[in-house]
C-alpha cells in the first residue's frame, strides 16, 4: 500500500499505521477508538472505498438508473 500523507510531526502515514490491525482484505489498517467514544479509524485505498460504496448502494443506483464507469 502506498501512502503519501504525512502526520503532524512528519512521520509517513504508512509507518504510523503499521502497528494497527490489518483490514479484512489486508490492504488497509484500522484502530478502534478507546475511552468514552465508540468507533474506529480506518485507512484504506480510495478504490476500495469506491467499490464498497457502490456495492452497498447498488440497488439505489440501479433505481436511479446510474451506472458505474
């Protein structure tokens, strides 16, 4: 996975998330939030995000006569 974003102190994002758990497809990373919050942070590739959103909303897109590509 190629990440180009740099954190506040200049550490490449790939190094900052390397200790986080791997995502289901092994291409991204995630970290559950702790404390009084309920959630997580996930770093994934843009194309994986688009493909997942399309799959989750395919029926809506079909009804609106939208197509991928």
